[in-house]
C-alpha cells in the first residue's frame, strides 16, 4: 500500500474502510489476476493521514483495524496475510513483541524497517550490531511459527537528512559519492545480516525516486 491510510477522524467508519479495502484487493486478485499478492500492510510505518507513526502510539487501534481487515479478507476469500507492525528503528522493535502477545491470531508475518545511521560504510562493527538487532525479532516470529520480514532497509548519514526536500532516507552515497563502493557493500552487509539470522526477506529502499512527485517543479 503506497503512502498511508486516511486519518481516523471521529467519522471514520472502520468496517466500511476494511470492506472497501477487501473489495479492491479482490478485484486485483480475481479480476486483474494479480495472484502473487502475498502480504498486505495497511499503512507505511503506522502512519495515518498527515501524521507519522500515529498508530505506534495507539497499538490497540492497530489491533482493531487488523481484526476488522482479517474478517473482511475472509469474507472475500482472500489468501493475503496481514503483517505487523511495520515499525521503523530498533527503538521501536518492542512493538513486535507487543503484537506477538496481543494480535498474533490475525498476523501472518512480523515486519520492521531499519535505516542504519550509527556507523559509516565500511565499519566492521556494523554487521554484529545488525545481527544483534534482528535476531530477537526473528526468534519472536519463529516462536509464533511465523516469518520475520525486513520490509525496508537502508544506510544514511543523519547529517544529510536535513538537506533533502522530504527529510527522507536518501542513501549515504548520494551525498558522499566518494564512498559509493563502500556504501554498496554496506547495503549488502545489511541484507546478509537479516538473511543470515533467518529473515524471510530484506527489501532495500533508496528513497531516490526521480522525478519526485512531491516537488512541483518535477
């Protein structure tokens, strides 16, 4: 799902929203033959409307939303699993533990994002840091006989984030081209760390789309 779901205002009808979502997915799968849709993430990094990570502070609401979607998917005979929680950053990985304890019945796989900014590309300590970060998440998922997905990963410099129009996660070598080769290896190391501890998938996100649809000149 691109972007984020609508803001959940007082007039937000959860049942209607979930039913419409299921109907649209059913159209894609059964009419347009997009049969390889395996997982569904209701919103990027728990964001809604013009907020960021709103649902991370309202996990009970995320649970209600997933329960509602789960029922809607079953009504429409959709073999598409919900992933949770799609949180970003090791400081938020505890949300996976919460989800496993509170909403495992409606969760098909557990998912996090991580953009590494504690090291510069080429630092040999980065690999051990990453395996230490991912291992508990994989173990938590496996305890529930589920998969763990690293839904987004990248390598960036915190000092460079303020230079980008969206304050996004532009990859490190964008502003440090002299370290482009080191950056490429560092991204591979991130993927290897995730896969080697048992992650089912690791998806690199460059955040360098051009033309940028959010910039009027483009």
